[in-house]
C-alpha cells in the first residue's frame, strides 16, 4: 500500500481515549485537527464532546460486533489496555479485525516496558529479548506480536512505544505531597523508569510522524531513581535520536513542579 503523507487535514482516531488520550486530543483539537475517540463510559464520552472530539462509545469486551470505525486514511493511536485477565489481548485483535475495510495510515501503540521482565538492574535497549513474567506483561507482549503480524499482512506501518510509569496532573498523591511525605520509599522502590504524560504525548506524535515502521521505542525520562537491586534501566537513545524528541521534563523534579502548578498546589 502506497503511503500518503499525513497532514493537518488527516483525521485522528484514538482507541482508549482516557487520561493520555484526552490530553493528546486536547492538543490536536487546539490545532484544528478532527479527532474521534473510542471510549466505554458515558462520562468519558461526555468529556470528549466537551473537547470537540467525536466519541464512539463501545465496549471492547462485548460479544456484539464492533461498529465500523472512521479509520480509513487516519492516524490511529491505540491506547486501550488489555483485559485484566488472561495472557492475550482480544481487545486489540477485535479492533484490528474491523480495520480491514478502513485501513489507517499508521498505528502508534502504547505497550509497557514490563515486556522485558526483571533485568536485574541492567540497562535495556530495544534489542533486548522480551521476557514477560507477569500476566499483564504477557498480555502486552501478545498485543505487540499481534500488531506486528497484522502490520505485515496489511502493510500498515505500526510503531510500538514501551512505556514505564506515567505521571502527570491528576495522577499524583497530592495529600502525601501536602504533608511533605516522599512519593517513593527508597527501601521499597526498584529502579524507577517513568515519563511525564505531556512528554509521552510528544513521543506519540513524533512516532506517528517519524517512527520507523515496525520499530519499538523505549520511552522514559533520564532522571531515573536508582533504588533496590532489580528491575531495569531503560536506554532511550533510539527515542531521542530517531524521533528527535526533546523532553520538557527530563527529571522527576521538573515534572512534579509542573504537575503541582497545573493542579494548583503550592
């Protein structure tokens, strides 16, 4: 399939338009982009309408066939999590199945750095073998494999972002902060990779425009806290070099200050 350059008039579809998706949608709507968001609940659907986003309310776990989606020629961001149980992601497979009549130009998929498993504190780049050890990580690894197979069969480029913990306004334990208590207890915390939600959105948009088809990118800030004796440290050189992303919040300190300012906390 011949690629068509994506422009400001290219429609956008966000599957799983929750915390990250709504902040992305807000940015895109501010630039005049047409955005459709797939959500489950009434409240989220209403929130999308308030942003000028067209909601498609659907239960990805329901037995009924999914409705046709306005994905033909669109930028498709897939942010929906897998189900809470099992080792596979039937939600993603259901969505991919209905795209055959409306292929998007490209898919950006948010996965998790958990697919690497416990790496005993080693630095991990995208060539590291996947070794998921938790059910959640198994579901994400399954989703990555399903997306790669679908991409190969349809020639629609897919880019995978392996993301650790996401923080941002509305996602902080503000009461602990007001009391001056630490967010992380050193004795209980592993190497902590994380990313501010707005930096993640910048990576998502860069991956849509410049990500290498079929590539995976580790997404994290450089200001990692080195605690405990296990877990992993994400190497993000590919994100910086190939996507050209300059993080607004390269450290947790800078990110927290911005979060607190937006949340109105002194």
